């Protein structure tokens, strides 16, 4: 990497994209265009950020929305802007050829793990689950998954009490520190990329919302970890009572009380702490719930099985379909 004062474009959709764009402006980088995910297709994007607003605040006019990063219109914008580099940050869509090769010096990707460890998707949850270590990592993108040469990397620690938003905040902070190192070098044309040690690579599999289902036979500690790992702005850990979905936003392990009960059963209510539930090993407090009012819960109630929840969801769909059918 030898270009000085390179022409830079950015594509993104979430807070990591916003932070990167903020730093590009802060360091007076030669930003020639910004691509932001269209709000109309942002429904399934956790922590979506409309980058148009940030561009307007900066008085930057070369902004375009997109729905498909690989679409022909996106390639048209890149052709017009003629960037040396395209930063692709906070975007779940895979960048493919020919877009990968359109910037004269390539695309720069971002990943929140200590690459080569933790390549793949769902990194925030996997970091809390202890399956990778955290770092803000910028790298040259290629055809592989997060396997390009590393330009800069700023580690951060995930603590035992961290929830998803805490980790996201740490990622944002690490991005700032990382770019404060990387961007001056890019301006001067002195940044060098280092190859990853591919033999040390590990891969994180995709996570679906249903992976937040709580198995009450698990230990109290593992359930609390799951609650933290998939908490807001991620879809959340959930259970059900009588087929009604309940999302658990906050939980903690109880180590003092000597209650014993059936796994998944409510053993105690407390107006400050919430509800105490038996796990397969140990007890836990459910502090914050969505989908049900606290006074609707009572001691002795049993959280249902995943099969019960699926059956209730299917039954609800059938009822809705029947209502749409014309009367015979």
C-alpha cells in the first residue's frame, strides 16, 4: 500500500460504519462517496444506522442509498467516484466480483475479532459466548471469508458481565483507536499489510434468532451467558409460557438462596429483582422481561418447551390464514 492521500468511499449500515465514517471525516481523508443501506431493507439489521443523516451533518453530498451492494447501480457509483479504496464496514451482505476489483487499490473490510481467529458471522454473540477474542481489525478484502492481509488491529477484552451493547460499545471504541493509527499512515502512503496465519484460523457459524431459545436444563450460568450474548440490539434470549413468547433482557445467577425446584419453574417473585427460576444446575433471576407484564407471572408457573412454542406459532398462523379464507 503506497498511495498517498487516497480517494476513499465507504459502504455500511450500522454503528461501526458510522464510527468509521466519523473518523474518515475527522482525519480529513479524501472521501469521495458514501453508500448507505436503504432504510426500506433495514428491518432485519440489528442496530441499523442511516448514514445519510451523518453525511448531511457533515455537509457531505456524495451519498447514495443501496439495497444490494453488488447491484449494477452501485458499480455505477463506484465508477463515477473512482475511489482508490472502498471501506466496507458493518454490512452483512457479501461483496463479490466485479465490485471487489473496482476500487483501484481494493476494498478494506472490518471484523470485530482477533483475526485469523473468529472469521465469520454473528461475532458479537460468539465473543460473549467465549468462542473468539475481540479486536477491531481492518483488512484487505479478497474472495475468501475475512482472510485478507491485516492493515491494523486493536484488541479489546470482553468481560464476564458484558451484554451485547457493552461489547458493541467496546468495538466502537476500538475502531476509533485503530483508525487513529491507520488513517494517518494511509494519508502518507506508509501502511503495510501483513498476511494472516491461515493455519490459526477459526470460523464462527451463522446464528439465527431461534438460537436464543433458553433450554432450562442448562446451567444457570450458561443461561445467563446466553441472555447477555443475544441481548438488545440482537434479537434476544427467549422462552414461553402457554405458547406466549417472552424475551429476557437481563438475568443473573443466584448463589445465596437454597431453593430447589423443577427446571424452568418460577420459584419466587421479588418486586425489585424479578422472578427466580430453577435451571438444570442452579438458580437465576430474570430481571427484565418483554412480552409479559411482571404481575402476570406467578410462583409455580412453568416455562414451556420449544416444541410447545413452535406449535403455538404454527397454530397462530393457521388461525390467521383461516380468517382470510372466504366463508363457504
